[in-house]
C-alpha cells in the first residue's frame, strides 16, 4: 500500500494574527493506523518543506494516544518537516490519497490547482480519496469525470457549521465546509457536534471532525483490501 498524505502549507488564521495549519490528531491517527498495517506513506504539501501544525491541536485537551505517539516519533516528525512539493507527485505512483484537516486547507488546498488536478486524477483512476474535518474543503473546485462537482449526488460529511460556531471561527474562515459541500450538490449528513462520524460513497471517504479520523482510516484500509 502506497498512500499519499496531502497537508496544508497555510499557517495564518485569516487576519486574526493567530496561527493555523493541520490538526495533529487528524494526521497522527490515520498515519499510525495505516503504517501499522504495512503502508508506505508519503507526505506532500503545496510548498513542500515543513507542514505547519495548528497550535490549538498541540494542547493537553487535544491530546490522544496517536498524538502522544507522534511526539515521541522522530521519523514522523522529520517527515512533517520535510514534505515533498505537491507538483512533483504523480497519482499513478499511489494507491490512495488522504487529506488531514485543520483550518489551513480552507485557504490553500481549496484553491490549489495542483491539488485539484491530483484529486481528479486519483478519482479518474478509481482510487480511494479520503478527507477528514476541514479537509473536504479541498473538494471545493474538484470535478468528477462527468465535469460536474465531484461531490454532487454523493453522500458526504465534514466539519459542521455548528462546530465552526463552537470554536468561534465562523466569521474568520473563507467559507463553511458544510455549506460548500451542500452548495456543490453533496448529500451532506452529520451527527451531533464532536461525535465520531465518517461516510463512504464509492471511492470518496469523508469524516466530520477530529474524532472521526480513526473511522476514516478504517474505511480507507477497507477500501484498499
């Protein structure tokens, strides 16, 4: 199993003066779930080099077994510091792609032409494409093989409007994931705020929030069997 992880390069939380990036749990849990099953994992970002960690995900409250493992894992930390440049990646070299969330993708991956083309290539090759929490933002301009929005008519989930309101960033983010998925014709569903929830429709796998990262990894593993 050769799996590509695409992370954000964006570290500014709008004009708040605060930092953002990717959410550690949403990277670490799927990373170890897949690694422990023998997967080879490559990390890439739009700019290459160090992927920015959202400081809010590096707190005792956000700590999980997987994040604690990451903090002791020099190899994984080195991979995060030295991601490949997304434009050097070819979908043909991988069996699946996974996008961890965090608020960063709302600013860069949602509009990144290389990322958009890459997701479209994975989809055209009928390979699993998986996203968790804010990462479905990367699907905003992605088209399916029929030229329609990829999520149109597909069952999807992602960070909810009410969860965004709970973290008080509704007015900061460039768009709301739930609204965007619905506006693009996705059949959006969710559980209560912060509940673990993931859904699969064909080769498309999406998870609602950080608690859903393990479910997304499980579905991705099943899809690769």
